[in-house]
C-alpha cells in the first residue's frame, strides 16, 4: 500500500508539472516575466519560488531541516527579466530534486519524522503538504497564462462547450481504474 502511495503522488506531481509546461509553451518570453502590478507575481517569480521550495524541502530530508539556511525565499519573489532558458532550467532543477527524493523513498520512510522550519512531519505529511502547495502555484501559472493568451489560449482540460462530447466519449468506453492524470 505504501508503494502505491508513492506511485500515486509521483503521478500527481508529474501531472501538475505538465500543466505548468503546457502553459510555458503558450507564453512568449516577455509574458513569462510580466506582472499585473508590483504586488503580484510573474510566472518567472512563481517558478523561482517553487524551485527554491523544492530544493530546500527535498534536499537531505532525513538529515537537515526542510527550510535550508542558504535559501533566500525573499529573492524568489524579486522582479526579474529572466530568459526562457533560465526559467525552464530553474523549473527543471526543482522538480528533479523532488522526483529524485521521491524515487529514493521506500514505504518504511513514509512514517519517519522530518522537519520543516523546526516542525516535525512524517514524510507522508510533508509530501501531502507540498502536494497542496505546488498545485496551488501551478494554478496561478495557468491562470496567468489564460489571462495573457486571452483568446489564443489552448485549454489544458476540457474546452468550454465540449463537456457533453467529452462525457459521451468517456461513457461509451468500458469502465476502468481511474488514473490521476485523467482530465477532469
């Protein structure tokens, strides 16, 4: 059962990673750094924050606190004009750290205690915490993408006006086990 959990969360994280990437593909280089106002975040800022969080949380989880002393969270939200290449490399670095750690976990690891800002969590609780945090920010990236692309936005799920056809197609097939990457 524990290994099923690890497989499931890896699929969930991979799904949200793909939503971010499908959004990046639709944005221009300039749009990646666009901010609505000085208090809002650009896609690049959100990517910096996610990557910084992932690297801090998932590096040496059993021997160091998840809030590393060398992390500069405030700098993650500094406006910048990063290149697409830098934004994508930063994105990949964070996700690689997360997936490398998840790949190394066993079912027995899930009940071990790790610390984030000096607060103990089981590994499973820490994973669940980030499984809420990362999709929250990926949703922000998608929302920004939809606003910036306006009518040229290509839907990442069921396009408006297509729900009836989508459901008809699904119900025409045999029942099967649900996979978390299925579109809703």
